């Protein structure tokens, strides 16, 4: 079934159009970041005259990005690790049927997708518990054993033989040790995907930090960048540098881990 | 029946040890009930009270007052407009995003030079997140000589973009689709790649090619992916408001129900928990109606096909 020349050409044409739509904004962002404010005001669209990396140093200082990045790294790693642990201890027994009413738990966990937005009572509760404006409170909110990582593990555990559980048990391996020393390495492919998706969600979260982390010293990069925008609203080269400082680590990391996300990993969504 | 519903033989010991999986399961369950499921349910209760965010004030049950206010207060017209915008947003995003995503997925499912790079690029906005993506498009749509304004000028026109009552909301929809098209496309691609090639060859012999092959082979085979994508995008589109927070802050007639919940509870001028909860409940009714309708419809199609 060979394609005609015209069909191939039009296919590449559409792809080219898409790439422009997705890559041009990034290219333009970099271009603006290299300009002086004067250059930008004179002609925002023209190519930058030189590669001015000093802009980044200035934005880095003005925007307190070191603090924000550190906060983001702390929140993202804590929430991701905790999420993987609680997802594993939720998903394994439910997938295997080692707890009573496992079908009920599965549905019960998924139903939150449809339920009313919990924001308001959740805020009242966090206040009552004294968790408002605390790092631990925010990490707790971002830790969930019932999200995408849970779904991926439930699907994946089905492909691991039950006989392995039995063999390990006969050799005297306990439940917790089995989960974390034998099962965990076996579920690496979906754990990687679950970790990346959880990390992306946490890193990019802006609404919960706006609500719960009012202290600027606790803000993650998203909130920090947004505040930076408020301060330098008319200094677009500065702002573009800020955006790149926040985006560059993500793009770099993504280049290494994208195969875990893009290649068939989301097929987990179909199995579940 | 799901095979998760059996209570299976448990190899890791008897007696107290038998309860270990259940005890451990209580940790994620507690987190879920405390911070997710519980607060969701309590929203119903809050919606019948005059609770506020002002510390030390008492709250009372006031019956349907919050709902009555929603539909009859002097700004009821604005609320109706917000409902209209929520539905418009949901329909536009669900239809366009999925149609484009399916088209692109079919396109990229064939061998192309550099296909891995294309797929990765289309997924990139999900990685960049709403703040970075939003600010990048503010830069693109900068009314003071940004690239898009430049193009409009060539046609002798101009716009205020995110500061314009006419187009701000449509631009938000555009950015939302730009952000999540790659996500839907990835799910479609996963579905497409599970279709065995010989199915097309068999179809080809029977004269099924082009549109016919898509209609009678591809589409039925990716029915589960369609269901997942439709459900996720309907729920997502009706509940999302972070993109509005970043791009317009609800100004220029861009508020939706989901935004109004946030604005009523945590906005700079309002901390009205009762009213916010009532709006949240009204939003929930829409989510329920559309999600259940879509689920029943697409599941039925999956069976028929």
C-alpha cells in the first residue's frame, strides 16, 4: 500500500505547519530574551542583535528564581516519591484482590474525577489543621495514591504472574518486603511514567500554591514567575528570560525522559 | 465482571498478617477521604450556609439562598453568561481538540522522517505547564507590536487580544487546545498502534481504502481511546480555570463557572464560601450530565462496533 507522491507531500506539509505553530513561539521567546529593552521597544519582532546572556543573570537576581526553584524541586520530589509509595500500596492489593471489596475501592477512588471541586471545604480543613501556608500541608495535598500512578500500576500488576507472589511467600518474604524489594523493581516502566506525570503536574501547579502558599518565601517557580510578570509587566526581555529560566530545566529533562511518556506509556490509560 | 472483584487467595501469611494489605490501603484511603472525597461531599453542605473566609465569624444554614441569589441577584445575567461560556468552552475544546488530535495521530501513525521528534514536540506544552505556556502566548499576542499583531497589521487590522472583550475568550480556548492537543493525540496514537497491519491489508483486498478504511477499520478499533479522550476532555474542559487565571484573571468576559468558584472563594474582593460552594454544585451538575451522557453514548458505540 504505497502512498502517492501528493499524499506524502501534503502529510509533510501539515507536519511543517504544526511544527511552526509549536516551535515558533519558543524561538520567538528566546529571541526576545536576548534583546535590550530598547531594542525590544524599537522593534519587538526583529532578530536580536547579539546573544546577550547577561539578561539571564539579571533576571535570575531580580526574580529570586534560586529560592523558587529550590522550593519547586523540594515540593516535586517529596510529592512524587510519596505519591509512588502510596499508589503502590493502594494499587497492588486492589489489582490482585488481596483486600475485600477491591472492586468497590477502585470505583471509589476514580469517582473523585466527577465530584464537585473540593477547594472550598478543603481550604477550611487545612486552616483548621494549621496546614495553611506550610510546606508539609502543600505536599500532603499533592500526595495522592489514587491518581494516574495508581491507575498505571493497577493495569501493570495484572501482567505480573501471581505465582511470583506465592513463590516469594514460600521463601518467607513478607508482604511489605515483597512490595518494595521485589514488586517495585518489576514495575519500573510504569513507575517511571507515573513519576514523570506526577512530577509534571506538581511542578506546573499554580492554583494550589496561589491558595495555600501565600508566603512568598514558600512559593514555587510557577507562582514566582507569575509574580515576576506582575512586577516587570512592560519589560518583556526580562520576562522572557524569567520564562526561559523556568522552562529550560523542564525541556532539558523532557529530552531525556520523553520516551517514557510518549511511547505507549499512556496506553495505561486505555487498559485501566 | 472485573477480575478485581474476587477476594483472592493471599499467600503472605494468615491471622493478623492477612490484614496487612488492608491496613496499608487505609493510608491512601485516608488521604483521599480527608483531602479529596470528603471536601467534595462537604461542598454540598457549605452551599447551604453563609460561611465566609473571615476568621471568627459565625456561619448559619440559610437554605437555598445561595442558589436563589445565583439565579436572581442583580448580576444573575453575568452568571448566565458564565454558564454559557463554560458550555461554549467545553464544546469548542472537546470537539476541536479531539478532531485535530485524531487527525494528527492518523498522520503520524505512518512512517515519517523524524516522527519521534514531532510527537515529542506536540506533547511539549503539557510539560511546560500552564504558566509558561500562558506567558509565551501573551508574548506572541502582545498588542504592542508582537508577531501576531504584525501579521494583523499587514491586513490593515489590529486587536487587543487578551485585553479585548471580543476575542479574549476565544484566544484562551486556542491556548487550551494548543496545550492539550498533544495529550489527546498520544492517547489516540496508543490506540492506533494496537491495530494489526493485516487488518488493513485484508480490508484493502475487500476494497476498503482511504476514508472507508478509516470509517470501518480504524475508528472501530480505537473506540476505547475515543471514549477515554472524550471523557477526559469533557471533565477537564468543564473544570479547568488555571489557564484563565494566567491569561486574563477572569477579566474581559472570560469567567466561567469553574473560574467563578475560585473567584468567589479566593478572589481579591470576595471570600464567600457559601456562594462559591453553590456555584461549585451547579458546575458539578453540568459535569455529571455531560460526562454520564458521553460515557453511556461512547460505551454503547464501543459495543455496537
